[in-house]
């Protein structure tokens, strides 16, 4: 069998340092990276092993604090994640169920790496399934049957310590097929085995309790496990292409769950018809304009009675002559009552718009947050920061202070990528965007990137290359979404 070069490097390095090690389960396939490699090492030299793996660019995902006697290490290698489950004792659910020193002393070399001796290997496979999984997994049945035939149940009784668990182990092996089909029977045996271990080693109770509490905390923790990445930039900068490349790399190559969600305040905004009102200069009015109209000097101003008469005629849809139409226009421009009504309507409409916008954005953020709690990486196309620019090739000058405040109040993603590229490429992709509009948008985004600390990415490389670079740079964040 040909072993993957990465595993060969690890095995050769441990052996050259005279560190005892062996695999707890023989999952190796010809020249393939397995889901996770269960590696048992000498506990006294654990720090030396961790340092060696750190030199090989492995990073710690789970420490022994969360899973007693087990450290999970991961590495990003050629677009894939390699996982090493490093054990310093033969442990399941925080319980040491077989003597680790005996396993390492009696190990045997096979195909260039070490495995436990047959009786130990058989015990480890069965107890791993019973204690850890609560069932006999189909994938382990052929190995168990092969080892039973090779060793024999009677020989197993002689070689393993004679205790209550040995009797239960023999019972399972003699009736393996019935236990494979009967999960409830396995659960019953599991309880008996654990209770026997607790009687011999009372401290195992505390480690098992610690393991269960930590497992529940990680399962129900209110904090998100997976990161959120937001992409900003002028239309045509390459957001959609990079989004697709990141999803493909994470879902299909790295084998982690990732989704893309639109989180921009414009475009998919469900109340888009209301958006046109507070940003329509034909009828909206600012505080400065209202103050100037009400308290400023005007040559002639329609009287109160004239105003009400014309408003009544207008509301009753009376046909107006040219003089009356001119009077209506004059009322709209200079009547204190009309301008004040227009001002309060503007305030009401803008308030309603921003309140509903916040409600929707928080609702959409909450849906993304639930995904992140389950370990799903969220990649967003646009984000709340687009409030500071505009909508669809249009710079919006109104309500700058309010929009800045909303961006400060809203949650910041794990990382925000500002994508940019030369003007000629963008204008070629977006024919309806003028150079002047483009420069205005780019200036706004560049100011934001500097103020909020965005990561600036020039999209002058293929999207898959940029996606791989992002994964490598943020690997520590990404691996938090892994279930281990």
C-alpha cells in the first residue's frame, strides 16, 4: 500500500526522534488523505510531538481542555484540510478504557507504520464502537471479524486482563452479528462497561463529566462557531466571481459547509418602493431647506385662506386653470403650511424607512447568525456599509449622519473584503457606469476601507487563486467551523 507523503513525513519524523506512536484505527487508503488520522503517542513526549507538528504547519483546533487526553490538529495542504487526532491515552468520552503504556509497548510495525498488537487492536476497535459510538459501525465489522479469526476468542481471554469488561467484550465478539443489528443491546453493554471502569478508577467519572459538559457547551454555545466574510466594491470589481470561487473551494475542496447570502441594504430590500420616497429630492425636504423656507425672506407668500382654498380644490380633483396652477406651484414653493407639512412627511417617511430597514437587516443577520452557530461559513454579497455609498450607480447625499450611525451600530463581519481593480476593466464589464460615477464610488469605498480597516484585494488574478489565498490567510478562523 502506498501511503500519502504527508503521513509518511509525520511517521518518519516521529520515528527519527525515537517517539513511540501507533495508529488507533487503520483507516489509511492508498495515497489518500483520510477524514482524520487517530494517532497515539507517548504522553511524556507530547510537547515534543506538538512542536514537531507545529513545524509542519499544523495548528491546534481542539485542546485537551475540551477533550481530555486528545488534541486535534489541522493543516491546509494543497486545497485540502488534513486532520490529526492526537491521543496521549486510549480515551473515549473522557474515559481511558485500555492501558496506553501496554498498547505502545506491544505495538507492531506494518506497511511502514505502527499498529497495536492484534488483541489490543481488537479491544480498541470494539470498545471504540461500543463506548464512543453506541453501536457497532459497519465499516469496522470486517476488521473485527478478521482479527477474531486470527486471534481466536480463547487466546484473547489469555492475553487481555481478566475483568468484568473482558467478559462483556467476549460476549460481543461471540455474537457480533446480533450486536451489529441491535443498537439497544450495545447501549446496555456500554453502560455496564462504563460503570465497571468507574468502579476501578473513580477519577474517570470526573473526566467523563468534564467531557460531557464541554461537549454540551460547544453544542449550545450562543457564540458563532463559523466566520462571516463580507464583500464590498463597485459593480464589476469581481464580487460574484470571487464569491463563487470561495464557495467552491470551501464546500468541495476543503469539505466545510459554506453558503452565500445577500446582505446589502439595497437591491433585495423588501420595502424597495418606500426607498424612493425619502431619497426623492422632488418632494423630500431637509431641515436646512425647511428652516430657510419658513423663516427666510420671500417677496410674496400665498395667504392662509388662499392656501386652504387651493388645497381643497386640489384634493377634490377640481379642474384648475392656468392661474390656479401657478398659485399651486407658488404654494408648494413658499407656503409655510405646505412646506411644514412636506417637512413632517419627509421626517415620517425617512423614519419609517430606516426603522424598517434596520428590522429587516437584523432579521437577515439573525438568519446568518443561526447558520454560523451550526458551523456554516457565511459569505455575504455586500453589507450594511453600502449605506455609506449609494444604490445602483447613484450616490446618495441625504441622511449621511444617520447612515454612518447605523453602520457603527450594526455588527461587523469577521472580515470585510474591499475588491478593486483598474477603471478600464470595470468600465468594460459595466457599460452603463460612467467614469465620473466610478471614481466617486471608488473614493467612497477607499475612505471606508481606511476608516473601518477593510482588507483590500485587487482582483487581477483568477478567482480560484484569490479564494485559496483567503483560505490560507484566515485558516485559523475557518477551522473554528469544523466539527471535531
